[in-house]
C-alpha cells in the first residue's frame, strides 16, 4: 500500500518538476518558438499590403425640414397626397436613405459595372463573363459573378461608419492599390450625391405633373390652395437639389492616396508578436507532454 502511494506521488508533477523539464527541453522549445516567429514574419512581410482611403462626409439638412407645416396639408388632401408621392412626408431622413443606398445591391452593382471592376477584383476573368455576370459554358459556376463582386466589395472593401457623437460619416475603401482606393472612395461620394439629387428631382417633377393634372379636376378653393402650396414646395426642392453641390453629403475631407508605408494590413508587429506568443505556448505544451510521458515511463 505504501508502495502504491509512493508511485502515485512519483507521477505527480510539481512546479519544480515543470521548471526542470522546461530547462531540459529548452533547445527544442527555442526551436519551436523560432520556427513560429519566422513563419509569422514571412507571412507579415510577404502578404500584400492593404491601404485605406477615407472620405469624411457631413450629412446635409433634410429637404423635408424646409417644407414647413405641409404635413397638415397632405392630411387634408386625403388620398391625393399619397398618389402625388407625398405619403410619409419627412418620415425617412435624407442621411438614412443615402447611407442605406451606399451599401445597397443596385447602387454598388451599378458602380462595379460602370467602372469595370470585375477585371480589377478578379484578374483573369473573361471579359464576356465580367460584362454579363455569367458564362454560357459549363464552367460558369466556377467563375465569379457580379453578385460575388457585390458581396466582396460590400463586405471586404467598402466601409461606411457614422460617428454617433458628431454625426459625421466616414466612407472608407480598403484596397491593395492606394491610388485606386482613393479614387473609388471619391467616386462613391460623388455618385451617391448625384444619385440622390437625380432621384429627388425626378420624384418632385413627377409629383408636380400629377398635382397640375389634379388641379384642373377640382373647383374647391381650399384644395386648390393646398395643391398650389405643394407644387411650390416641390419646385423649391428641385431648385435646392440643383443648387446644392453635395446634395446628401457635404465632403469635409476628400480621400487622398496613402503613402506606401501607411498600410493598414498586415499588422506586421502584431503578427510577429502572435508568432512569439503562439510558439511559446506550443513549446510549453510540447515540453510538458514530453515530461509527463517520461515520468509515466
């Protein structure tokens, strides 16, 4: 019985045993740490640098704020307001719409097609496949489509962030070419303003045409006055859209191509540090297992 207890104690490892074991296997541990550190350094210096270009945007005042108390007039007109495109007047803010549109499928897909980015995102993809988004051959399932480009651009390249305190919006592009990253960021800022402006003008013009038609169908003075005020507000919206350079966002600071050394990924120091830490942990576990195995034998 004493012999069994003695054998049990002989298999228990103390801190001193672990320290002696680590010292015994110090050279193999050092080799493991060195290998992991060198591997991490190779990955850090071989990986393609990714640069970040940012456009700082300030949301413009919502057009609906300039419409005054027209919400009451819309309610007085009953079904005429919704048919004229005036339903929910002021419910959706200009900033919220613009930010949602920035990451929408239709907007980014149009940007990818107009700028011919399929060849940039997927070098070597056949041109006919890039243009159509699919290929007529049996290998088309293996080739990237415009949908793949959209998800890649939205998920890995484009970032839209809003500062909760200041309300400023940062539109950022992360790409391997700093000049291209800055170009895309500035183009997106321009396109979102142009798109929102064109949509506002189109909707207002459509509403004006409809209101003019309805004006000829009624002889009620109160309704006529309400329609005239709505027409006036829509004309003001068109004038504002044409006069304001940054319709949805005012560019505070345009994107500038980062310098060659100012890349955001890979974070070389962090990778090397992780290599050292990871190598140390692995070396410790290996040395501990060898020590336990030796004691067991």
